[in-house]
C-alpha cells in the first residue's frame, strides 16, 4: 500500500508542477461554470425591455404625459427624437422600433364618441418583428388606460362629451342615422353624469370589482439560481480534464520508458496502475470539492444534502478513473491518445448535458444521453444540489457510474501495454 501511495503522490506533484495543466484542471471549469451561469441568469430574468424611440409631433401636455407613461412601462425603454433621427436609429439597428404621436394626439386620446380616431405610426426593425406584437400590446394598454381614466372622472368625461357633440354637429360626411343616434345619446349621457354623486362613490360606480393583493410565502423548489445549473456542468469538464490528463500521462510514461523502469523496482504492475488510479481519483474528487466550495461562498449555491453530494462526487470519480484507464490504451502515441481521448470525452459531453443542460434538450436527445456517463454524473450532482433526490433516487445514477468505472477500468487494465510497440 505504501508503494501505491508513493506513486500516487508522485503523480499529484507532477500535476501541481504543470502550471498550464493545473489551470485547465482546476480553474478553467470554474470559468465555464461562471460564464454559463451568468448567461442562464440573464435568461431567467426574462426578456429585456424593448428599446424604442418616440417622436412627439403633438408637443402637448397630454402627449408628454403619454410618453412618460410609456417610459414607466417595464416592457419599454424609451428615448425621444425627431422623425428622421428615429428612422435612422431603427435602420442602423440602434433601436427596435419607433412610435410617432401625430398632431392632435393629446386632444383625441381618451375621446370615446365622435371625432377622428387617433392614429399612431410605428416602425419596426424587420429583423425584430417578433417584438412587434409586444409593442402593439403595450401601446393598446396605455391608450385604453386614458379612456378608463376619463370614465372615472365625470368632469373630464362631460367635457369630452361636449366636444364630441360639437364634432358630430359640425361633421358633414357622417351617416345621418348615426348622427341622429349620437345627438340623442350624448346629451342623455351628459345628464346621467351630472346627476351622479361625486367622491368615492363615483369611482366605485365605474369599478365593478376590486383586487386585493396579499403576499404569500411560497416554498420554492428547483435550483435557487442559475449557478446551481451551470456548476455541475463546470464540474464535469474539470473531471474530464483530470481523466484525460492522467490517461495521457500513462501513455507518456510508456513511450518514454518510465513504466519499464518502474517495473524493475520491487513493485507489481497493479501497484503502478493503482497509484495512478488513486492519484486520478483524488484529483477528480478534489476538483468538484474546490468548485462547489467556491460556488457556495461566491455564487449562492446551497446543496440539499452534502452527504449526497459526497456520494455523487465519489461515484463520478470512480467512473472517470475507469474511463482514464480506457483512454490510456486508445492511442500508441501521446498525440494520438490526446486526440482520441478528448474526441470521446467531447462526444460524451455533447450528448450527456455537458454543453447544454439536460432539461433543455429535446426528448430524442435525452434518450440518447442515457449512453453517456456525463449525463449520469450531472444528474447525480443535480439530484444532490437542487433536485432534492432521496437516497433511493440517487441509487440509479450512482450505481451506473460505479459500474461504468469498474467495467472500463477492468477492460483498460487488461488491454494495457507496458512498453511501446
């Protein structure tokens, strides 16, 4: 056992002396986890506000108030400009679209009866037409808000009725039947408003229901933040780097005759391979420990069960020790072993959720992912961190990882070549 530990210590010291290898083993996975965590975090906040420019050609208090309402809307980020500037901003891709408030907008807004309808002009970037519906919905909501305010204020409403009646009487091209109806209806509506009680009762007359909002303490399930999703992916890249690195080191020691010299010493073959396996296991467990510790301290990761985290990390480490041994027999030279090894690991990551989260994948890809140990590694980590797996639910992914590790280690040791052919 002392010989195995001595050989394992040797490999760990060599790893620490290799600064480039140490960086890509321990710190590159952290950059990966932080980068994708930031991306998922931005997506989790929802779509960004539409950056639009408003052209106020009316320049009245009502039009300026409408611009202020739009600016307060969470869906929009509003700036103002002239019509020519607005069109150029949209054409150059600086704004999603523009909105033109025409002359007479302030007077026409909120008018319910008679007169010309207000016409807003909008222009959209053709590449951003998906946002056109959202912009139209926001404008419609704010336009009807003016009408609602008018109905809630009798004095304002009576003034608009008077103006509408004057427009009806002055209109020369209105349908006679429609003019007769409005000339009868508008005075009746005016008398109705004049006889309504003022004060709080008036507001309730035009408010058929009320909404009472209460805060409810909800027990939140799922990941606490985006980093609980991205860190298992970062961990798996670090573990794969360890597996590939130790697999290549075995090829290097074989091609340079180091293994032959070690066999001259009074130690057996399994001592040599066992030392390499223990060094790889300690590293594949150390990388997740370091990354998760940083995640807890700096990124708010709060695992559901540290005990299950340890089980997941240990199972994953055993799995990739076996894969390391398998990779060491897949190429005769260092370059061949490195190329083949990383190609195999990259395919495992692609189909196993190492690049795209498993829950984002389409169903057919999720089915294919069953063949990748990366999938079961990420599932075990997620189960311990945020999926709230029980011990029985952790059994399947961890058992698959351990079985994969034992199988690949056995096959790798049986096929291992001690000298360069």
